[in-house]
């Protein structure tokens, strides 16, 4: 383990159980072509009031992990093993009724595309009030008042009248605000935001992220922010978990991961991110190759077919031995810490500008 | 919404005018003289000529068409008597205005089709939703295969079998007959039960299969997942979120089925000897009762268009996006 410079707001290592703890999570889908190992031995922790950014390409298992936390996978075609502890309560294998009481109440989710994620058949107000009425036993009238209050809180003008509108009468940004209002209506302790800004205009993105931050301060929720956009994470999250092929390949605080990343995949993500301050002539560097098939992931380190530094590791360790992600700060890579640091400083950092 | 209905109504009127013109010129141009029916046995050319004059058949066809159309709204006077609006002409075979016969026969057909539609929607949607709910289980497979068998049934095949089983050999029910609802609701129900079942069978299977597949489709929609993520129970999500969305394709198909439903009514009425509009259509074709054919054609076209507009209005009730745009 490497020594870290500790920021003041990092969780105190008192040995108290974290609010959300995921241990050795495996999620497998049986399909006609075989078994898809969508999440492959994932572990992470999250404290109250903190934001964890989960970053990775499409198909890296980000969304699958979080749907597993909510228990939204079809049990017929999905096998989930491992531990998901929410405030000490085991969620894997929990009964549907138990999960129903937690969903929308203690843990809530914001989906990527608010147009398809909101039902076109019911008013925004009704959809916001539903979980409130269900979980708190409030009357329909109280639910409606609560919906108006929430809409006001997320910055919808004239919430008293907009509450009776249908989602298609809202603009994209307002729909996402409504979605956020819906997820926060019961003051959840855990909020999972699955690419909450991807379907929105860039100008609206920042507003939505600010809104999430403000609401987190007000409610003290723990947030998991799923994204493929490192820029979003940099502004919003406290910690980062980088996922690749269903595994965590690097974790650390935002500062640590963005300033001294320790996995070639993270280098690739940083290199493919456009920068306003960067040289216009400097081309973006995409990561070569495509994400691996999760039906048949590469042996050893799943990133090795796309990695430019396998030659630096002795023998065929990259293709035969699965690198371990150390607890706390670290990256799952066979390169030595010193070598990683020198490669990052010499090869990667200059190109980032 | 109002504008939408208005547009649909205008469209329907245009369609009705086209249908009336088409039927009129088609039937009045075939070499069959309607006057022969009115003339009776000892018919002389002079008598036919007088009848022609009395009924306006000596005038050119466009003029006759015009008089016919005006008659619908203003009524007409024939030598045999006054035919008050709506006048669809005078039937020589029945010796009474066409409209009176239609009014007489219509309740039977309305009871038959509405009741039949109610049965196949209830049973079809019910079994389809149950199959979707129990997807992949024995229940699902049973419903799916039974519906496949039933969908290949025909009314004139199934009708006699049901009659034989429930009426002739077991006396569970008496022979189908129409008793007006206003007269005796119980007998109305019992008398039409067999025709309803037989008429609905050929439709039920389609609705089972369709509501099953649209429900399964809807259950994979993202907004249905959102509802689950809010902690709503599976039952609530199924009936409130998925079902609402599955109604739209079903209503669409139902609108298209209205025509076949009337076609089915013709065969059903014929099979069970019920005196409805369908049977009237068959009788009048056999007797070459041209004004009656004309009247039945126009009337059924009107009813089908009317129900289509009602179905369109149902869209707006189901989907607020239609209502507001």
C-alpha cells in the first residue's frame, strides 16, 4: 500500500461499517450465446454524504452494478452473488417485498434519458407523488403538495401548475429535474445517478450537476454518479472508481486519480477527453481497440489486448495473471508503481496539455 | 382534440358520399328492373311504365342519385306513400320504406356485435395479460397454443358444434334468439350467449396473442423500470404502467377489426337465424332488393365509421400526447 496525502473530508478509517458496501459482486446473465459476466468480482464502499463517480466505457458494468444494488435485474435470467450491504442490510437475495420498501425510499435512481424513463401516460406530479404516497402512507392530496414542493426545490418555475403537466410538455432539462425530484421525494440516503446528464444539452448539464450537489448538501445523501465523462466526475465526485470489463481497475479520490492515474486504461480515458485549454492541433488519442466481449473476456488482465505497456511487464503475466486491485488507493495493473509514475509523467501527461 | 374529431368527421362524410355514389351507380346500372318486384304477377309493360314514373325510375341515374341523397335528409314522396326523412328509398320486396326495416333489425346486430366485442376483449386481453404475467410457464404455453388453434376456427364450423353441444344434446341453453334488452334483460342475455361466444372465438385468439406480446414489450420499457425503481409493486407496475401502454396497439387493431366484426355478424346471424342487419343484407341480395341493399350498405358504413371515430377518441383518453398535440 502506498501512503496517501489525506484530504480533510476523506472518511475516517474508524472501522465503522460504511453506508454502502459492495463485496465480491458477480452479476451474470444467461443468454442464448452463453453466460455474460457483466460484473466480475467488484468491491467498493461509499459513505454518507460522499459522491462516488463510477467511470468506464459502455458495457463496463457500471449500470449493471447499480441495477443490482436496486435489485432491478430479472431474476430469471440473472445470477447475482456477493454482498451488497446498505446500512448493514443485505440486499443480494433479499425478498422482493423488502426491496420494494427500500426502492424509491432509502435508495433511489435517476436514469439517463428522462424522456423514456418517465411514463408518457401520467402527469409529472402523479409520478413524483407515487413513491411518496406509497412509502410514507400520505394521502393523495399530501402527495400532490409534496410533488409541488419537490418541483419547486429542483427549480421548476410555477410548480403549482406544472405539476399537472405530462412529461412531453417539459423540456429535456426540466424532465431531468422532474426525474431528480421524483428520486428525492422520500429523502433517500443513497442516490444512484446513471449518466444523468448524457441526454442533455451541455448548458443544462452543469445546472443539473449543481442541483445534485446542492441537494446532496441539503439531504446528506450518498451519491453514486455513473458516467463515461471524466469532466463530470472531476466537478462533482469525491472518489472515483474506474471500471473495465465488469471489474474495478482503479480507485482513489478524484484528485489522486486525475492527477496521478495508476492504470493504463485510466490514462486512455484521460487522453481521449477533449480539453478546452488544450492545443487545437493536438489530436485526441482514442483508446485503440474495442471493449472486450463479456461472454468470453480476455484472460489475465482484461485490458491487455488494448494496452501499450504489456511489454514492460515481464513474461506473459498480463495475459495469464489477473492483477489485483489493492484496498484503498490503487490500480489493478502489473506495472510497478515507480514505472507507472514515470510512464505517466513522461508519456501521458505531456500529451494532456 | 376537438379539431381532430372534426377532421375525422369530415373525412367520414366524404367516405360515406363516395360509398353511396359507388353503390348507387353499381347497383342501379345492373340489368335488373326494380319495378318488376313491385309489379306483381300480371304485369304488363304499361303497368311497369307507370311504376317507373311513380318511383322516378324513368329519370337519368344522376338525377335519381340526387333525389336519393336529398331524400335522406328531406324525405320523399312515392306514389305508394310518403317516406319521411331519413328516407333511404322504398323496398318493393317488403313494401315498406327501407329505413323502417333497418331500424327494426338494427338492435339485434348492435347487441350481437357489442356483446361479442365485449366478450373477446375481456377474454382476449385477460388471457393475454395472464400469459405475459406468467411468461414462460405452463399457463403461458397453454394459452398460446389454445389461441393458435382457436384462431383458425370459422363461425359456420364452430356454430353448429356449439349448438349441438349446448342446445340439442344437453339442453343447457335454448336455441339462440333475440329478445330486446328493454323487454327482458335476462332473456336477452341468455338468448345471445351462444352467438356471442361463437362470434368472439375467432377474434379472442388474436387479442390474446397481441396483448401478450405488447405487454411483454411494455414490461421492458424504461419507464416501467423507473416505476419499479420507485418501489411500486410488480402488480401496480404491471396494471398501471405496462397495461396503459399496451392499450394503444390493441385499440388500433380493434379499430381495424370493426369491419370484420360486422362481417362476422353477417355470418353469425345467418348461422343462428337471427334477424339482424347482416341477415337483412343477405336476404336483400338474394331478392335483388336494390334499395334495401343500398340502405344496408350505407347504414353499416356509417356505423363502422362512427365506431372508428369513437375508437380514435379513445386514443386521446389513453395517450395524453394525442390529446394535447
